[in-house]
C-alpha cells in the first residue's frame, strides 16, 4: 500500500463530497456542510488550512433515505451500522473504497477508507437542563463505545497506561461473557440519538456523537432553507442560519484565527491507497 499525502486526502474528500452532492441532488435529499467544513467555507472559502476532513449533516429522514438510494456499484460506498459489519459508529460515512484509514482501533474495526462523515440531525429537548442531562448520557455511551473499539496502547505515564489498559481488558471480558458488544453499544447510541424524534421540538442537533456539547444543539429555524456557500471553488448548501450555527458552536469570534499553537489537526489516522 502507498501512504497518501495530505493533499491527496483533501482531493479524495472533495471527490466524495461532489458525489454526495450529486446523489442528493438527484434524489431531492437535503444536506448541509457541517462543523469545521462549514467554518472553512465561510472563513477560508475551503478547507481550514491545517485540516483535511469534510463533514455534512442531514435531517434524519433524508439521512435514512441516502443509504437506501445510494448506488451499489462504484468507488464510493455509503456505510452505516445498518449495512456494514463491525461498523463502530452511530452515524454514517461515505468512503473511497480504494483507500484505507488505519486508526488506533482493534483490527476488526478497521473498516473504513478516506471518508466524509454524514451526521443525522435529530430532535433535541427544548429545555436546556434536560438537554444537558441528555448530552451527558450520550457522552457516557460514547465513552463506553470508545473503550470497546480502541486497541491497547500507552498513556502519558506508566500508571495511566496500566489503568487505561485494565479498563479496556474489563470491557473485553464483558464481550467474552456475552454481556455486551460494540454492535450493541452502537445500537444503544443510535436509539438514544433518536429519543426525541417522536416529539415536536424547536431544537435539533447531532446526537450520535458527543463533541461540542450544547454547541451541537440548534434552532430548527436555522435549517428552514439552504444557502449556497463556496468550498474549494464549488457551491454547496449551508443552513440559512449558518451565522447563528457557527456562533453557537465556535463563539461570536469564529471568523478570527485561533492562536498558532491551536492550529493543528485532531486526527490520528494514517491513510493509504490500496
């Protein structure tokens, strides 16, 4: 296998995004640039200079349809926990199947290539206190999932390494006893993410992953329409309330660059052409 350069990963991600846009347009599916990708579009007209990934978000009903209408043949595959064995996420990914990403995961969970994350938008409680409790529950499930899928590794000190690996060993033992499994935890997280979808709320958000806390809780009105933004020379949809969305996630000064010491990618994977 040949290791991919950062520029190759960017071009690969752009090609995947272009194909997602094509499939969604052809099937009248709503989607929007998300998180750092949307921030990059507004602040840089493309990738954040020190980043190379792409995220999109979709209303749950469009998200579910995407995986049903996705073309079966071709180099781009739409993966989720309902169609892929050992898939370790409660959200979806579209991958280039000519590539492989090696992450600090156990071998059976190395199932993806260079990818675009596809997050469903689900209902959020309108009450902020209830939302915080809900986010804490999501965080607990995700923490348990992370311990199940990662491989044994070194921590910052010998004692932390021992504790870290003993916790992983405990979860492996629970799997061996049949008490739990990665598939069960992903299903639990997916069910938790959709808990409020049968309620009429004014808020929605990304609930299949804990990252920005209340920053992932949005007003539904921000998504009433889409607004075209430029990303690497091409127009893509953003929520019409993109300014409120970015302020909610990154703060009112989101157009300002962070200090140089924080201009780093948070990714730990290595990508290869297969």
